[in-house]
C-alpha cells in the first residue's frame, strides 16, 4: 500500500509565512503601506490572507481605489464574482440606460460614489436605481441627457455631494415636478457640496436655483456655479444666510461691487474661493474679499486683463494661490510676498516681481508655471531653501540665463519638471544635477534629451529616484543603460 504525501509549493509557504507575520503589525501600518498600491494591486493583495482582506475592506481610502468604469460594451456584462468585490465607486460612460442591470442590486448597497457620463436615462429610472444606494455620498451627472419626470416619494439624506455638469433635461409635460432642480431639492435635503456647471435656461428654470440653494442653507458649505444665467448671478448675493466654506462662481458679465462685497462679508467661514471674471478693471473687489474673509486659505482667479496682486496684503492666511491670465497678460506679484503661502500656480501670464515675492514668502514650497513668460530679472535675494518643487511646462518661456538663476537660488529642490520650446545645450541636465544635490524626481518631458544628457543624469544625479524623459532621439544603447539602473524608476515618452 503506497503512501500519498501532499507537497506544498514554495509560493504557498511564503504567502502563509507572510500572512502569519502580518499579525505583528497593527492595521494602521498596513493601511499606510497599501496606500502606495494601485487598484489592481489592492485586489491582488486582498487575496493573500483574510487579515489583509479585512484591513482593505475596513479602510474607505483604499476602497476608493477600487473603481469600475463601464462603457456601452461592458455595462450589461456580469463578471464572475463581481458583486463580491468591495467596489465603492462606479462610473457608467456613453450608455443609454433603459433598465437597471442584473448586478445593480448587489453593487448598489456598497456604493459611495456614482458617476454618469454621456448617458441617457429616464428620471424615474434614475431615482429607482438610487433608492437602492443606501450608502451613496456623491452623485455626478456629466454631459447626460435626462428625460421624463417623477414625483419624488423618497429622500436621500446621506447624499453630500451633487454635480450637474452640462446636463440636458427634456421636460415634456405640465407636471408640477418637471423642473429638475425642484426634484433634486426635494430628494437631496442635506447636500453639503453642490456643483452646477454650464447650465442654461433650456430645460432648467434657473430662477428656481436660488430658492433651492436657500433651502439647503443649514447644510451647504460648498457651492460651484459656472456659466449660469445672469439672473442667477444677480440674485446670488442675496444668499446671506448661507455659511459657505468653498465658492466657485463666475461674476461676469455684470456684477455690482457693493452687492458682491456684502455677500462675501456674510461668509465668515469661507476658506476656498474660485472666481472667474472678464470685467475686473481693478483689484478693489478682491481686496474687499480679503478684508471680509480673514480665514481665506485657497484662492483661484481667472482674469483677462493686466492685474496686480496687491490684494494679497489683505489675505495673510492664504496657503494656495492660482492665477490664470489670457495670452501672456502682465501680472505684478505683490512685492511684500505672502507670509503663509505654500503653493503658487501661474498660467498664461507674463510674470513681474518674481524674486521679491519669493524672497518674502518664507513657507512657499511649490511653484507651477504653465504657459508663462519669466524673463531674466536681476536680484540679490538670498538662496530660497524652502522651495522643494518647481514645474515649468513646454509652453512657458524661460531664457537660459533665468533658468540658471532659478537653479542657483533654489538649491533645495527635490522635484523639478522642465520643458521648453527653446534650444538649450546638452549641459543643462548636467547643470541641474550638479546644482540640485537633493533632487529626487526629474522630468524633462518637453526637453530634447540626448545621449549626452542621459550620461550627465546617470553620473551626477546621485539622489535621483525617478526620471521622466523624451526618448525619441535616444539610442537603444543609452535607453538600455538607463533602464538597467536599479536605483532609478524610469518613464520614457516616445514623442
């Protein structure tokens, strides 16, 4: 009689040993480690052992990485074991929803985020599907066509964020509830974040928007309203009973300075403001906002004329500032800097007063320039050791002399992204690596990298961990040498 002996594979033994060792560390340690994984890697990780599966299932931040996107070919497919996956976020793209899919009852109970993009759906069907999403926190409807109507018989008090982005709505009868804004006001009574973008008067009664927002005054703390009707903008300053923390709004083509100033004075909790305007002849209104809202921490402005940032004097707590111009408009950075600013983003502007502003912004760590002109400006400012990240895209105009000054005055850079349409010598990568001893991440996507440039990077970039380059002019030998460097994570773009 023969004896049967089962032999365990080495891989199974390794996984078993790893699973037993995982008990030595608290869940918080594993959650921190797993945050660096992609969604697919997390799916594989949860199969290693039961404890890891439970840790992932109990961490909302990790579950948000498990996102499923359905297009018009996959929407009705039922994947094996799909309902068993801990999916909390689903996007449905380019599909005409006629009936709820078979897997919807299983998945909807776990959903916290749902996005419909370029879809067509009956309002009654949409509400019926939403009734099964008891944990839904965020609903985004983008570039969709809604039709039909429904009398709301249920509420979703758990929903906190609603986005309507370029939504078309065909209400074809005289029912009392044919206005979509009325329907959403009744079924989402406790919204905290309302975003309405690119809506017009066709299909929406925009005059009903202000009463709908007023009805949410007790819970609403974030409001975004772009490209809305002028009558809505006219009435918005009357919402003085709301206490908003974030506002994104167009204040053109017409606005009255006194009424808008009064509106912002009634928002003492505001700390995040996005404002689009083509009719801001002076920065007086922004100065008034700074005086009224002392706690403002984030400011994003879109302007279409020459502009001064002297209003920063009245925003001492600002931490993030982003300014968009139009075709290299002149902007003048405030000569006294910003004491608590950590991030500066500039787009499509001709920058003046660059060095004095940086010198008096001691906490500034990140600078991003898109499509900007940054001409050489002489300065005797000391080294700016607080700046850690600098990004300059290929649409920006930065002369070689100014680039050298940046590298000399920002010696503590850890991340540097540079692209330019100008011709620079091969010595620029050498200059970057020699000047920036702490540089960990280097991106030269818009820069014509040569074999000589790669040699400089490999020899002198001793602290480098990640590199992103254009590879279309590199030899195969140089590419192989670069990829063979085990200390570098390399991305090569073929264009």
